[in-house]
C-alpha cells in the first residue's frame, strides 16, 4: 500500500473486496489485516477453503482448470457485487492464479459449453497463456476490463502474477484493465493453432462477428471508466525464485539465478534449461543450484497423462543419460499441480534412463505419448507436494555436485 495511486484510493474509503484465484482466502485475510474496519464486505472465489475467511467475506466455491456452472455463478455474483457499490466507495480486486477459470460469464448468447470447448481445444493445441486469455476475453462478459467497468466507484486490483512478463491484461484475463487485444487477435490465434473445426458453431460465429465489427469490442485504453482504476502486481515468479534460493543456501548450495524466462514447448525447453544451467555453472564452486522459472506449454498428441514440468524433466533425463558428472533437475509448478495430475512435477538425474531401462521403460515412447506421469511414477520420481494455493509459474532447479 506504499504506492501513492493505490494509497489514495484506499485511504479513508469504504472498501468492498472481491478475492478471486487459488490464493483468494489468504489474500482476503491479509488484506483485512491491513485495511481492518474499512472493509465493508467481500466475496472470495476459489477451489477450496483451506483456512477460515474474515467475517466480512462470503465464500463462493468454483472450478479450475476448466470452468463449470459454479464458475458462471461466481462470475455473475462478482459483476453484481461490483455494480452494487456506491460511487464514493472503492472496489478492491485481489487477483491470483486460476482466476480466468474461476470467474466465467459467457458473452452474449453463448453457453458455458461453447467456452469450455474453445478453452479445451486451445489447451490441447499448446496455446500459451496470452493466446488462451485473448480468446477467453472475447468470449466473456466479465474479463477484459469488464469487471472494473461495472463498478461506479474507484477500483484497485492487487495481483499475484502467474504470467511471464506480468502483463496486466493477461493476468486473470485482465478484469480490471483496458484490453489491448481484439477479436481479430483472438481469431488469429484460433487460425494459427488450427482449432477452428474444434469450436462449437456458436463460438466460431461469435468470434467471426466480432472480427467483422458486428459485436462491440472489449473496453480499450482511453475509456473514461479506467481513469478511476489502478492495478498493481504484488508478487510473481521472482518471489518463488528467491525463496528457492534461500532454501538452497540453507542446505549448503551456492546459488545462481537464471532470470531469462523458460517459455515455449516443454519437451523442447528441457535441454535448453540444462544447457543454460551448464553455462551458468561453468567455473563456479560446487555444490551449486541454478534456479530458473517461467511457464512452458504442452501440445497434446498422445493419450497419456502428464504436465509441462514432467515433460521438461523427462526430456532432461534423456539428455543426462550420458552425463559424466552428478547433475539433477527438479521441475515443479508453484501451485503444486502439474497438468491434470496430483504431482507438482518430477525429478531426473543421470541415473534416470538407466533405471528406466532396468524396468523396460522406453523414455522416447512415454514422451511421445504425453505419458510422463506414468514414467516417473514407475520410478518413484514424481514430486508430490499437494496444492500450495498460489501459482506464480513454474520452477526449474538444476543441481551440480
């Protein structure tokens, strides 16, 4: 709250809070500790409630990673909550990872199934978060600045970023900021990823109508409604990197942070992570931990089970098969969830492929089938932490001994 623009909108105001995302209960609790009796009421939208909520808050359970009817109910409740705030009061939005799925209201006459089908097609095609949320915004009645636009008073959004680069219009699909993307951008992603035939007819027709100017665009920069809205990032991937570095030092490791984000196809980026780490490790004392972060994508072509971190670890395991020195990698999602699995990620070292061969496991075949989960489960090398309730992207930690 040291930011002057934020402090100005919060000081002396009646505050009404919407906390949405995996960290919603914790952000709600922390905010009430700071703002105390100025919080007049609030709603918290998330997947589960691991801790109690402040008395001012109502808990609204929702769904992630794909939205369901609870997500629609939560989205409609959020819009109604924003519309009911008096012009002299302030709407505070506490945003964290997963908000796009947790707060979903289909635009126009679209159904939830129209949105779900589009999102699922994009995910399987390997869409990154920018592509995914561009399409989401243009099929939504709450994303792309529409939540702030619904409020008559000021809006302050404090966001924990799960987006590389901290683009405010992409985090949670930008419910409180102007949307720089267009219907044409959304259609270009659909076309580029080759998923047009997988959309429902209603979704495809709606996006085409928007591209042709027959449907109003999302709110843009210059819209006077955003003159009273401020959005700030209060946490992100570098917080996780510094936390991991502190833990590594406590275990006796020297530490190097690799600040270049890890993005792109997971199985392609695994060896890149390893080579970057080798370069940074050259000439340094051992034991050494090289810590990187980012968020990759997976193009689903097989029938197996896994996630982007497990695919990174498997591709690195193959690269380490002939490694002469002790090198190991752990790749994990900071929310404790990697893809549709109960694992945060996986571990690999120079013995992984040898141990797999002893169990007649073909690493190439498992990777080709997007089945890294089964591969690492057989070796007991999955990393299972349970949900952390906060997502700031993925961590890759390469250890040299």
